[in-house]
């Protein structure tokens, strides 16, 4: 029986979002860039009504914990990345892609994982060895949460602090202790299922799409990409290149052109591999090991 796909965008959804620089290059060169990104984030949150529970700017990527009351993550993230990329290229006299493809989004069960992910996000500079303590890094939500800097209107500091108590000062202290206790904890992202959802079995089942339910083409494409392996993984898993290319194409996550570019062959070669694979009854699709 075919497993029903997941509904990835809906009102009230919470996501851990990551976006990286193209070729792992810097997307923030200095303080001016970081402030420009924060300003654009404010505009996007105002327009699309995003609620940000945590964020962290690194050097070549950023993390955000985003709640979408209107179920419009894709629209808002496209606007944020497009506007910031235009600014970045204009300021630094560059052309081409600033970001590495689209953003990565993981649907999150709010009640179970919001606190853990908020902690994971602000601890990124510590885990990366950039600073010794989260309070030493200016470009995350951590100092805003502690009240050491006035929080922007789009940061939902009150909601997260309420998880630690009703008295603000006591809650801030509890939050600080919670974050520091997580430095040596395992990443909650290791519990992600299908590369796109973090939650218990009931949460995953709740967001299965029922038979016959219509979803937009974009959500379907996002779902296919989220569930598929990367092209590198296909190449490693299948010894024969023809089988790797055919399996990648059958995942519906990649076009023949993308596969051809990755494997260094023509589109016609990919097409022949897929045709041969399908006419052979998939008998050769045996992974290594």
C-alpha cells in the first residue's frame, strides 16, 4: 500500500528553516549585511505574518524557527531570500546566486520540540567553535530573550519565555540555564523523519494528506525533494551509474537535465538509462552492500 505524502504547508505550522550560501560562501560579510538581513526579515514578517521563535546568523548560513499562521512559508522565504540576494549582490558588486538553491524546511511538532530547537539554534556559534558561550554571539535571538537587547517586534520572545515560567526575570534565568545545559546535548534534528518532519508518530499521521486531497504543485515538488536522496547518495548507493540515474529520476525529485549535469552525461543518456531500467522490470536496481 502506498504511503500517503505529508502536508508540509498549512496554517499554524512551525518550521526549522536553514539557508546556506552558494558554494558555502559567505552571505554575511560584515555588520551592515547582518543588519540588512534583519531589516528584510522584519518586512517579510510584517507582510506574511511570520512569527519567529528563534534565529541565528552564522557566516555562510542562517537558522530560523518560523511559525506561519497563514500557511505561507514558501511565499515568505522566497521573498526574504530574493530581496536579500538582490541587496547583497548590489552592495558587493556581484552577480549570480547568493543562496545555495532553495531553503531547507523541517515541519516541527511545536509542543514537543520548540524549546529544544530554539536552544539548538542559538547554540550554533558555540558548537561551531566561533564563541565560547551563546551570549558572546551578537547575531542570534539569545540576547533578546535575556532582555539584554530590545527584541524586534517579529521575535516571539514572550511565548518562548512563558514555557519557563510566568515571572519574566525568573523565566529568563530558567531559559539561560536550559540553553547552557544543552551545549553537550545531541542535536534534536537527528530525530527528523523523512528528512522533513520532526514529531511523534501521531503528529506525522495527523499531517498525512488524505486520498483525493488536492495540493499545490509547489508543495508536491517540495515533498518529493524532501523525501528523495541527494544525487550524491544515489551515486554511492547504486554501483551502476545507469541504475543510479534511473532511480534518481524515478524519485520525481530531479529533472533529467539536473541528473545529466550531476553525472556528467547528456540528457539523452539519462533518458536511455531510464527507458532501459523500466523495460528491464527494475531487476538491476540492487544497492551496494
